C-alpha cells in the first residue's frame, strides 16, 4: 500500500511540475509547441505533420482541433 501511495505521489508531483508555467504565470502557455518540438524539423525547416505550419516557436498550432488550445481556452 505504501508503494502505491508513493507512486501516486510521484505522478502527481510530476504533473504539477510540468504545469508550473500554466499555473503560476498569467496567460502562461506551453512554449515550443507544434513543429518546433521536433529537432529534425527544426534543422530542415520542415512543416508540422498535424497542422501544416512551418517551424516557428512563438506561434500556436494552426489546427483548430488542437487539444492544447482547447484546454487553455477553458481557463481564459
């Protein structure tokens, strides 16, 4: 039972630490979404396979069905 509780605690801590930027910074967002996350696309200047955008770390995904944008819209 203790192992299960410790494991769940580590998982909860992981998710809290991954979302620090969203929780503590006003209008926080994930940086480097879409094609800019892929180092191979960054080198070649390729496009995102999901939305078709070219590599640009300061813009959001061009696909209107992007799940990250849907979740962030609920908190704005």
